[in-house]
C-alpha cells in the first residue's frame, strides 16, 4: 500500500511542477526558468536523464529534460555558474568537493 501511495504522491507532485512551469511560461519567463533549472541541475549534480518509469516512481520533480521539453526550450548559449563571480564560500565548497560548479 505504501508503494502505491508513494507513486500517486510523486505523480501528483510532478503534475503540479508542470503546471507551475506552464504558468511561468504564460507569464513570459520560460527562458529565465530554463536557465535557472539548468543552473540548479549543475549545482545539485543530479542526473540529467533517467528512465521515465524510474523517474515517475522515485522522483517528486520531473527531470530536467522533461521540464525543458515541456517548456519548448532549446538553448542558444552555454549556461552555467561560471557566468557570475563565485563567492568565497562557493570557492571553498568547490575545492572541498573536487568538482567544478
């Protein structure tokens, strides 16, 4: 029973995320949303693509490729954290993790 409830809750949560993305798109913020999602993806080091069935069960939010596809967004330039100057704390975190943000 717990498995079924978890699946239904994730499906509902993912639906709400798509509705929120659609709302942002209607307001004209699709590019800003897409860039923000990409930056979050890079910072969180989460998976870019996963099997739809696995993602539906395990993830409460749609994966990046699904969200960008729903927005109809295709990048025109490289987006990343390097566009802005890193703070001292971010530099320390980057050095400690051994990963470039």
